[in-house]
C-alpha cells in the first residue's frame, strides 16, 4: 500500500474541497493507498475513515503539496472547484483520477450526532428551534464578495417569525450585526461550526466556507456569487447560485476574479485587482454585480424551501 501525506495551507473552505480529492482517490483505487494530511484545519479531517496516521519521518511516505491550478481554466472549461485538488492529486501520483463525489466529505462521530446544537444549548434554553445560517461577513483581502448589509438585514427582517437566522463567521473578519439574528460570530471553533451546519436547515452567503459546509451535509444554500467567479466553478447540485455572468459589461463573457471593491491601502497586490463598477454610498462598498442581486430573489428561493421544510 502506497503512503501519501497530502499538504495544503489555504483557507478552511479550500481545505474542505480537498476532502473530495481524498475520497475520490480511495473510491478509484480501493486498498491501494494510505493517506494522511497536513492542512490548516485538522478538524475537517476528524473521524474521516480515509485518513491513516503517517509519521512525518516515514521514509516510505510520499509528501505532496496539493493545489488547484485548474482554477486558471475555470472561465474556459466546465470544471468545478470540487475537482481542483482531485485533478492535481492525479497529476502528482501520475495516475488517472477524476472526481467521484458531488460534495465535500465530512464525518461526525456517533457521539457528536447526539449532541444538541449551540443555538439550543446557549440561546433557547434547550428548546429545539429550526434555524438557517448566514455569513454576512467579508475578509479584507476579498471584499468583492460582499453583498449589501442592507440587503442581508432586509432578508432577516422580512422573514422574522418564519426563519430564525444565526450569524456565523470568524471574529477576525468584518461582520455587520444583523438585527433579529442570533450572533455566533467568533463563538464557534471549526468542529462546532461543522456540527452547527449539520443541524441547520440551510444557509445564505457568498462563496465561502459556509457554502461548502452546507454542501457537505446536503443542505440548501443560497450562494450570492455575482460576476466574480464562474457559476460552473462554484455551483453545487443541491444549491442555488445567484450570479450575473453575461448580464454586465464587466462579466459579459467570463467572471472577473477581482479581489476588492475599493483599495484598502495595505500595500497588497489585491489593491490592484479592483472592481470596475463599485457601488458606493451604502453601509459598505459592494460590486455592482452583487448589488444587482436583489433581496426579492433570495426571498423567492427561501419561500420554496420553507414550503417544503417541516
């Protein structure tokens, strides 16, 4: 059995898509590989039956730094983000390897499945309340993913009494506090967030970690994509992707892949990757493609889900 130590150092959402590569490897070549990982989020791999502990100094282990260079072809080819690491892994082991799953692969222990969720534990006094997760925050390096704060608030306000919204996200990112939503921003570690997504009815936000978590648990997610990334790159089969590719001059034939709406002044090269059509004069600047996605579109999709969720 060949031993592989797979390494990646990107953000949690990226690492979560890497689970599909490991799963695809074992489905394609059962019993032929032992795999271990070294990534930024070890919690993603807990209880994963595809992982076998392999010491760093094992002389028989092949160490592979995984990437997803196929992102550079995503405007020209119909390739999903989920296949990115998979393709690169196949190249590294020099064997045919294609994506064998349509979602990231997470695993809970039997004990974890019996634990109550954080909303029930900390907020509702033990009462079970159906809830949806929302990530309205942005990272400073990719502000082009922002949706207007006013729009997020409108969603929460107009669904008051029908949807209990729970805000999640990392405390180091910029998160507006939404009135009427339970605020768990910065109050979950990775494993808690994984379980919270398992308990949730669905999610709302941009292309982000939460999207991949909802996909892993086959939960609805309304993805606010705009024109920054190709819809074929970010879409999951059980999710709705609201995009503007083909609708605006800046994303008429392809996604723009811009980083920021306005300069941050931090000497980052991302200050030279700016939105061509910024929308100003609102709580935080957003790209025109994101402002083009209206709350009514999101509410219409929510209505469909709510009609079928008990």
